C-alpha cells in the first residue's frame, strides 16, 4: 500500500499540470457573468501577476513532468510488484529534477499551477506557452 501512496505523490505534479488543459471549459461554466455590482469587488478576483520568466519556466517544467510521467507510467505498468516502489521513488526524483532544472522550486511550480487553475488570465498565458 505504501507504493500506492508514493504513486499518488508521483502523479500529483503531473495531474495538476494536466488539469490545466481541462479547466478553461469548467471555469467558463462556473463563472457566469454578473451585472455591475454596487458592492466592493471580491478580493478573490484580483489578478495575480506571475513574471513571464516564471511562466516560461513553469511551462517547460510541465512539458518535462508530463514526459517523465508518461515514461514511468509505462515502466510501472510492466514492472513486477517488488520493483514498483523503487520506480515510484525514481519517478518522483525525476519529476522534481524536471522542475528544479527550470529554475523553479517545487513550491513555486505548484503555486503557479494552482494560480493557473484559479485565474483564467494566468491559465491562458501558461497554456499559450504549452502549445
């Protein structure tokens, strides 16, 4: 069961990145336009500014993490049970390296992806870099 938990850790960064591809349509449905409001603006709608250099790095990291994920999913599917835990550890290390090689910490990468999921402007900028 421990390797299943580690597999969850292994997939977290990759799934977060993959979620970006599906979020625009979901957010568009959830964020129905509202008329002008006489109340103060919601603080959650304030735009988030992430430097272009960080977005470039995050996009490159997403591509690398996705590649690592695909490679290791194939290896894990074919590996005997005794090898799976070692492969998950190796995959986690490879994904961390894919992120840090782009000059980002894991926290920065995760934060950028979370912001992109919640902020359509940041999400669009990141998706443009992923094309």
